[in-house]
C-alpha cells in the first residue's frame, strides 16, 4: 500500500537519521537489517531483511534507496483491501519501532518539561504533519514542519492550558527559526508554549494527550451525551468519542474499553428530533442496519456541534486516509498552490520585464537606423516633434498643476472641516469642564456644610459631656451628704440608747421626737436616686 508507506516515511526517516554514524546521508546495511526485520515481523513478514545483502551490491544505503527497497519488498505485500483499523495498528507499531531507535536523541535534553510519553505523542503528531524534502546543500533528505502547522498545534496547546495565544509573537519566532525540525518543534513547545513551568505537569500531559487524540487517533469530537436504551427506553449518560468510522461510548472518560460502538459509513445519516414542531436537544443516528439511535445533548449548541461533527465523520468514513491527514494534505496543497501561484506571478513579471527591455532595445536600434538613413530629412521633423513634446509636456504640466490645485483645495477644505470639528469638540470639552467645575464647587460647599455640622455636633457632644460630669459631681455630693446624714442619725440613736431611763413613757416620747421614723428616713436616698435619674 503506497499511502501507508507515505504515511510512515517521516518516522522511518527519523530512525534512518538516528542510525547514521560518520558519513551523513548513508547507513550501513547491518543496521538497516534490524530495523527492516522489526518492521517485517510487525506485518507478519519474516526474512524480508535478507534481500538487503544483494540489493545494490554496497555496504551502505541512502534513504532514497532504502525507501525504494521497503516499497518493493515489504509494503508491496499489502493490498488495498486491508481494513483501515489494521492500517492504523501497523502504522502505530512502526512508529513505535522508529521511536525506539531515535528516542535517545530527543529524550536526553536539558531542563525537560514534558514526560517521555508526551514527547512520543508529539513525535507522532510531528511525523503526521511534517513534510519531507531534499536539502538544498546536498542530495540528503530533511523532515520539517511548516510554520502554519506548528502555529496550529501550539495554539491548541496554549488554549487548552488556559493561556493566551500571541500570533504576532509566533510569526516573529517562525521568521527567525525558518524550518521546524522535531528538536526545534519540541524545544519551542517546552520553552515558550507550556506555561514556562508555572503549570502542573499533569495538566500539560492531559493537553498533549488531547492533541494526540485529535491528530493521531482521529478523534473529531468527544463529550457526554444521554443515550436512549434499545430495550428499555430510559436515558443514561455516556462518554462518547467520535471518529470518522465509529462512535464509541464509555461509562466515563476514564474507561478504556467501550461499552458499545456505533459503526459509521456513507449510508448512515443523522438529524435533529422535533418536539411539537420545535427542535429540542435530541437527535438521532440512522445506521446501515436500519437501526435508530436517539441521543440527547446538554444544550442546543451542543446538539448542533454534534450534528456537524457526525456529518463530517460520515463523509470521511469510507476514506483510506485519516481525517486529520486529509486536512493536512489539503492545507499542504493550498500552500503549494499559493507558492506556485506566487512563482508563476513572479515568472510572468520577469518575462514581461525582459520583453519590455528587449522591445526597448529593438526600438533603439530601429530608431538609430532610421536616424542614420533620414538624417537630413528628419531634422525638421525632429524639431517639430520636440516642439510637440514640449507643448504636450506643458499641457500635461498644466493639467497636473490643475489636479494638484484641486487636490490642495480639497485638502484645505477637509482641513477647515477638521478645524471646525476640533473647535466644536473644544467648545464641548470646555462646557464639560465648566459643568465639572460647578459640580466640584457644589460638592465642596456641601462638604464644608457637613464639616460645619460635624464641628457643631462635636461641640454639642462636649457640652453634654461637661453637663454629665457636673451632674455626676452633684450626684456624688448628694450621696456623700446622705451618707453623712445617715451616720449622724446612727450616732444620735446610739447616744439616745445610752441615756438612763427616768420614765419609760418620757423616754419613748423623747426618742420618737428626736429620731425620724423609718418612713421618713429613706427620703434623702430617694431624692438622690431621683437626682441621679434626672442626670
């Protein structure tokens, strides 16, 4: 299969390049035998490396000769009837073999950010999107990635990491680098577009894994949908992964083996489901077995996205090439067409320039011959022609002067209009400034009044505080006075008790006459309490 070898040419070149020893561009057959035997074993072909001994009767091979040998002796045994899943499995296995050969040149690097598995995934993405071309210096080949493809991968990585993509900065970077080989591609992603160490390595790994699923595993879309059961009409959430030839669904995003697979082919179709004439979140997939599968998206936008993705998958379900590789080929064809168009335009301009120069030279020669033959006759005609030229130049100068005058008048008119507009804007700005000043003065007056009221309140508070202190002083004096009165009363009672009684009746009368009653005693205390309350 020619397209399978074409898909694997870039990864085989990396393995071939890693096996080079002293002379660049050639590898010893003994090393290529091991690589060929591993490729043949993966494809259930044994002994395909033995033919290298008699191939070209040399001890070394160039990359072009080795690819030709693989095409004739190894990949020619594959037919076009091999399923696409088998081709993908073979392609993955050969990429792993080539990666094992060349990984030591890319894993061993200073200050690594990506994990080894992430580097392998980026290697496969690079081999898918890169182009192989001959080096201008010699006949050797070189695998490089176009700056547009690098920008697409880097922007997706940056966006998935929650960062902002700067297209201008990348344009300057790509102009400085030129060709992106895999070490350069890896270094740019690690040093500039992976958060510069500020993000978690697990997040970077997940972002690269999403890129790997999109480009290498051909995942067009993935996400959660509700699926209606076949036997029991109940809705259940599944994690769906859409590829060009199948729609697999899992119990969750971490499950490895799918719970089911819906095979897609050109006979399938999909459409939205209407509810009373109104579209809702449901849509159906009709398979080639006349089976209808009903799915429910999370919202209307999700339904539209899934319908569009399913239509793309159905359109590319019968193709031998992967969806992403087809898109890469389309982009490559567009770049080549644009480059060819620019080259054709350049050649046309160059041809027209050469034709104009040749015509000018021929015209000079004819003019010289004509002048030599008719020198005498053409003297007057030359003078007349010069006069006509001068007259024409004068008329042209007058016309040019009129055009310049009109342009100056228009520029002057536009300048006056701009000046009037600026004056109007200046007046409006002056009015706005005056209104702002008035508002500011009003605000200052209000602020001054508030400060004055605040000062008056502070003075009133100080007066109340002084009154409170005076009342506290009077209350304390009243309490001391009441205490002294009570002490005096107690002393008086004690003195009256010590008097010898002459007559009981007289003593009692005198005691009652000098001692206040219990009802009269707390009057002073009540006055003090009432005084305290008043304070």
